[in-house]
């Protein structure tokens, strides 16, 4: 059974349909990417799937249970969200920012467990060397990685044998990151999925999706155009229609995956 099942999801705001009758499923142990041009509804869909926005119609089942029936504290232990807005107005240390991810665990975990979770999350996000730095002095990319560590810290420890699967939502986590850290973040996302976590990532780059996703949700103007394995969802003809530019798939002997490039 999918960890998240979505049926007939519709969102309207100010008389405009932002998400139109979306159906999809998210599996534990997989990386699912939501892809599409600007204004396609990717972030809106992610907010709805994570429970931070309520749909006008449709049903979302999380671990077989209606998402609306979860309390905020229950959700905080079973899913974590890294949004695009990650600003802090006060000058905390990087370590203290990451520790914020443990707030849902107050009274539920030991200090030793919390410290171990903080250390592991900082290692995964490659920010351990920044632990004592003032968060406000960091570059945009460094801040993004600190927020990733904070988000990961919320779900630790994750276990593949858990009866209730956890979900990690990442909304454009590669923004502000250089090429090396983009791939590092996505490699870690795949590693986490192999440990049993369900990972949902909003991306812009089809080639990043090709390299790291198991499943793709392709969107255009609020509608899901295709959902399925990467090669199916990212067929060049389909991408050409969605992005309004001819696309083609090319192979290269030095690359494991084919590349999707403009045909012009």
C-alpha cells in the first residue's frame, strides 16, 4: 500500500483552480520528484500533500489514514517539510538552528538521542564544520544546507522496519546550491529513501530528476500531465509539450543516464 494516496485533489484560490483533480500515490523507499515549468502548481501540490494547505476537494490518505485527522504534533513526527522560505531574523548558531528540528520530540526522546540526531543530520547536509557559526553570516547555499539539516533532524531516527512510514518533503532544495552540493543533497535523498523514507522533491531540472528519481509527477498549469517511472513521465515528446520547446534524449558513454536537452 502506498504511504500516501491522493484522489481527486482540487485547490481553488480567489476563483482560480491551482490544482485540478490530481490523483497520485507516493511510495515509501522511493524518491518522487514533482517537475514542471514555473506556475505549474508544484509547490502548491507539495504543501497540500504535506498537510500545510487544505484542499477544497479530494482525499489524502497518509499511512492509510485521512491526513486531516492527524494533529499537528502527530504530523510533525511522521513528516518533515523543507520549504522555499527559510529565513531567520535572529543570529543563532548553526547548531541551534538544526536543534530546532527536535522540538516535536520534546518529552519523547532522550538528550543523547537528540544530540545524535543533530550530529547525523549535520553530517548528511555537510554543515558540521559550520556548527558554531552565526547563521546570519552564512551564504545562501550554506543557509539552505543548514535548513536541510534541521528538516532531516526532525525525522531521525528513521527505520525501514517501522510500521508507519515517514515522508520527507523538499521544495526546490537545490536552489542557491553550487553543482557539487546539488548532487550531494540529491544523493543523500536517495540514500534516505533506501533506508525506508519516502522522499518527495520539487525540482526544475529534468536531468536531476532523471539521475535521482524513482518516480516523476509532471505538472502543467495545475494538472498532472503524467505520473510514473522516470523514462515514461519524462518522454521527450511529453516534455516538449509541457515546456514549449523541442526536447530530445541523448546518450553519452560517460554518463549512466541519458540527457534531456533542447533539440534546437
